[in-house]
C-alpha cells in the first residue's frame, strides 16, 4: 500500500503527532502545556518528508514504502535530527535541566556556540549520509541484526548524553537493542517481495520503531519523571494530560490495523 503524495504528508504529520503527544505528556508537569512548541515534531516531520521527495534517489526509495514503513522512517529521522537541533543549534537556558539539552562532552558543556554549530553540521551530514546507504536488506536474520545494531546505536547516543549525569546502567543500555530484535519481524513481514528495503532507510525505520515502543513504555506505563529536568523543580498540576495518552492509543491502533492490512498484502 504505497503512501502517495498526500498520503505521505498525512502519515508524516501523524508520525510527528505521536512524538508530540508523548513529549507533551512527559514535559507538561514541569513546563505546563506549550501550544507554540507542541506541533514542532509535526512540522519537522513534514519538512523531512518534503526533503525525501526532493532528492530523486530517496524519492524512489520512499515510493516503494508502505504507510507503516514511512511512518517509522519519518519518526526515526525526526528523532535523530531533533536531538541534534537541540544539542547543537538551539540556544536555550539550561538552568532547569539535570541533563543538559545542549551538547556535552563527557558531561562537560560545550560553551562555544561556533563549535556546537560545527559539530552539528558534521553530525547532521552523517545522519543524512547514512540515509543514502542503498545496500538491500533481505532475509529474516539480516532484519534482526540491523534492528539490534540500530538499538545499540540509539542506546549509545543516550548513554553519551545521560550517563555522565545519571550513571551507566547496563540493562538499560541493551534495552533498545533487545526490544528492536524482538520487534524486527514487523518490517520483515511488511517488505514487498522483490523490493528489498535499503539499509539506510531500514536503520531509521528501526530508530522510529524503537522510540515508538520504548517511549510508550517509559511515558505511559512507567510514567517516569522526564529525566532531563532537575528533580527539585515544582510540578505544574493545572494541565490535564491524560488526553495525550488517549490520542496515542488512537494512533497505535491505526498503525496496528494498517500493518495488519499491509502485511497481508505483502504476503
């Protein structure tokens, strides 16, 4: 079930909306609800989809994807690029954070804005370069290995940012890799026979799926405090956030139903 132009924009917007919902749920008890920044992930996701369409080789690969594959591809790219935007390009006071949002090296903030921007340009270029890796991925075990290694990549980025402040937790580090290894049959079942997914695309699809699963568990089940904020900050209790959880479930059910239909069509 190919996305098409309008369908692709809609799927990209919904992908960003899912991210905005968990971000609003986690952050509102300490920041309140921010209508101005809430749709940021939606906007970023639409820009990402527009970029994918603008580059001929990427447009061809996206045209072969189904709706669910595109949903997770855009989510994975949005998460990588948004974290780099916050760490390297955005100027923001850091006093409210326990784990700084700005770039750090071994826990030490990078004070030079020019150095942060230079690092950001290099890292964003690397993220985009990975997207162009065209090696086709076929076979169940190849999908599983790519999923597990993508999980380790995500965990490595999280450890780089969080471990100097929270400590290194071995079980937490391997959580993303194991979660993606278990979930890897999803993308294997969704592949269209004769049209293998390119490695670069699959990496970011897995990155999106990891955030989809792990953030749901952390945000709505564990209901952990967002670890980036200082623990002594006062809570903002005036905003009712449970509606975000209901919205997330609507999207989860829509993704699950679409995956069921697309897996049947691919089979």
